[in-house]
C-alpha cells in the first residue's frame, strides 16, 4: 500500500487550530482535533523520542474506538512522516475516511430500520409477537384453523432488504420461506410460512392426538 505524503506540510495550527504546543521544542502537543463534524481530545509527544516513529499518541475513548483495528496504519504513517505536521495531515485524512465510512454505515442501518418498520405495517403488527430493541430480530406468529400458534423467527442483515433475512420455523421437512429479491418484503415470507403451516395440518393433528393420548410411564 503506497502512502502519499503532502509535499508541503502546513504548521500544526493550520491543520488543527486547537492542538497546542506544551513546550518550546514544538514536539509536544495537547488539545482537540476537529475532523468533519467530530471533535476528539488528542495529544502527541515526540519530545523524548529518538525519531517520530517513537512518539507517543494520546486519545480519548471515542477516538480510540474509531481507530480500533487501524493502529498499524497509523504507526506506519507516523514512521514515514518527516514532521509532526506531515503526520497530522495523514492522520486527518485517515480519520475523515473512517468517519465517512461510519456515516454511510449509519445511514444504511437507518434505511434498513425504516424498511423493517414499513414491512411490519404491511404484515400487520398483530402478527408481530416479539421484536428486538435494535429491530434486527423478530418473531411473527400465525394461528392456524385449529387454534395452534406457530412462530416464524427472522434475523435481518445490516443491509436489509438488499440481502435476504434468515428465517426459521418449526415445520416438518424443509421450509423454503423465500426466493428473495430486493423488492421482497416480510409479508412475502409470512405468506409463504402460513401456506407451509396450512399444508401440514394433517401432521399437526396427528401430533396433537399423540400428545393427548400418550402417557409417559416412569421406569
């Protein structure tokens, strides 16, 4: 992976105006960095380091969570930068990409959330017996002609409805709830589920009869 460095590094105040020097060497800075619409507490100390690659970085919890998994990339940029301003430029670019990616992911999740809500409205909230707080899991219930209640479990991927939800149900044989396309809905799965349940009424009648007339004898 080739790392492109800015040919004319700016000064630290030009990059992060609220990141201030804490000594006259201009090798130790502490304060706040603003990236897109986010502000993080940050510090860098190269005052006792033999080279910039040995500099210490200080982050708040939010920034630490954002860069989790990218520590090696940051260290590489640190070791290849000729000055603190040059490193901060590279750090800012990386954080902008991470924040932008996070924003896209949040938008995608919000779209998925709204689609699930709309689908529940279509299938009827009276048929939704349980839903998780993050709306990633749900249980739909169907009462058959004999008054038996059957459950359809659904697990929604982050990019629903682009990707197919996982479904499971207690039915004999193999249950094919979906031939999924992005235009499919929860109602599609629920309709197929009800058809499957109705087709096995004879089986459920036999199982009910066994339960009613069979007694377990203790040894």
